[in-house]
C-alpha cells in the first residue's frame, strides 16, 4: 500500500500512523535524499530480521541507522573530538553515511567490529518521522543485489509491496547512493563515492 505525504511538510497525522506501524515491528519503504530505503525501528530485532530476509542480506553486514539531528546522532557514537565534529557539521544533514565507533546504545546486530554507520539525510520526511519516534530507524537501500535501482513508490509497491507494510511516497530521491566515509580511525577514509562530494 502506498501512502502519499507532502514532500516539504509531511502531515502529522500520516507521520503518527507510520510511527505506530513501526512501533508494531512494521517495515516500510521510504525516500531519503539519495535512494529509497527499507526501514524499521533500529531497536526491533524482529523487524530488522525481516529486512535482512527481504534483501537476502548477510546478517554479518550490518545496516546503517538514520537519526533526526546531531543530538540523536551523538547518542549512537562515542565521544567525538572537535575536528571530527566540525567535519560532521559540514556533511550533515546530507547525502553521507558516516562510520564511527558505536556507543553502548547501538544494538549488537547493527555493529561491525564496534563500528556503526550513521546518517542524517537532508529530507524533511526522514527528519520529521525519526524526531517523532524519538529513536532512529534502519536505512538500507530497497535495491536487491544485482537488481536495478527502484526509485519511485509505484515501482517498489509492484516489486516488493507484498513483503512490506507500507510504501511512503514523499518526494523523489536523487537516485544515487550516499557517499560513505569512515571516521572511526585517525584519518578520514572514503569507502564509497556517491552523491556527497569528497573531499569537502
């Protein structure tokens, strides 16, 4: 089923409906600033397992989590030094996935060697939904391995609707994946070139 929201000012009643669905272990497809993502509450292992099943994804490859703002972002990583924080302020919100040391708030199943991927997309729906929930959601692209990118709600509903609780139509993503930068070591390391320019 497709639910259409206003791309710039998503309606609160629709956001509340989606939040309630996620709190019941629901799984949604939703637009970020880069690609359509599959999402559920990061804290709900049962729903995370459903996404792994839909994607046919190795559980050892953890998914990233999407935060609403820097305050939430900082809860899920260990202490940030000043240069790293300054760099993040230039990148976020924006089309970047940042790898950082995971704090104790990050469930084990979302860590890889105590590192977590974090995002704050420049997308009003993502920020509004996660702020309303008060906790992050999973972000992993809807695209299945070796399959073309699905970039409209209608394509996703047709291909994957049977496995999802809801497809959110709320503006068109760019259609290019996020740039992944590893900031967990001493020097920033580009892992994947994507929509965000690097170096800054």
